[in-house]
C-alpha cells in the first residue's frame, strides 16, 4: 500500500511529510483488520482502500485552500474519511472527527494512539446537537463531509460549525449538479454562498469526483440545525 500511496500523492502534486505514506499504510492495515469484525467500509481490497479512501481524501488538499494551522471538523466521519488522511498529510491541521456511532469513534481513538497523533479529537455525538455547543458553533475554519446525505441536509448539519469566512467542503459525485442547484436556497438561508465546484480524477483510476465548496458569509441563524427528524421531514 505504501508505494501506491506515495505514487498517488505525487500524481496529485502533493509533497506530504516523509512519514505520511507509511502512516497511511498502517491506517489502511488497521482498517482492513478491524473491518473483519466491524462494518467500517465496503471496500476491502488494499489498492481500492488507497484509491477510494486515501487519495480521494487527499484530493481536498489540491483545492488551493490553505489548511496549514487551521481547524477542521469532519462531520459523519465514519472510518475517518476524509479527516484522518488530511491530518496525516497536513500535521499542523487541528482536526475533530465527529460520528454518531460510539464503536467507530472508539476505534478511531485507538488508531490515533497507534499513529501517535496530537491535535486530533474523536468525538461521539450527533452532529445536529453538537453544533449547538459553545466552542463548536462558528468554531472551525473548515467543515468537511463525505457522508451520504443530500446537500441541503449536509449544509444544515455542517454550516453551523463554520466560522464566517470559513468553508464547508462537501464531497459529492459529478452527477450532483441538480442536487446542488436544489440546495441553493438552503445554503443562502444558512449563511452560505456557493463557490465554483471542483472536479478531480483519483490518480490511477478514471473515477471523477466533485467537491462542492460553500463559503460561510454570515452567521447561521438561531434555530439551525433543527432536529434530524424535522430536517428529513421538511428540508429547507
């Protein structure tokens, strides 16, 4: 895995710390080992873990954003994507990995200890509840999410975490144009502004993915995010 990771990062034009490829390979080993007893990923081939998890996450570093020294929350992180690879590739980034499943969060804490990471928090919480907590609301330079949910729902969950002037980066498929247009009203209501989307090809594959970029231009109004059931029943 390590050689494939290093080649893929080079193809993306990234120059990560010397230890990053080895750390990502160890992360991949731990992921596949734990996946035998806990459902962390449907991707079980090492090469695909590299391509579809690690390099896909790493592509966020090619957007032209300055991540160094910034704060980032990964909402609905699952097995740690994209937040944990971003931390390994940009060690000065302060990262919070948030997920609603305690077992996943406990495993992520173990991984962070094995990799000797600091300035990273693994948090077991519901996104719509944690966004109301002091220090979390308007508390991050970046929110990211690769979670499977509609963009309007993701924006309601994620934008409250972002500082004015910060950005929400939603990882989507290239056929998400209609979904993005449909979320425009919700984005504006939540204090966001759509910026030009960014499409990228995962190195070594023909797979093209998209990042929907939302800038936070004003504080999210009180009352958002709503309860999850309400969001699902009456999307913005």
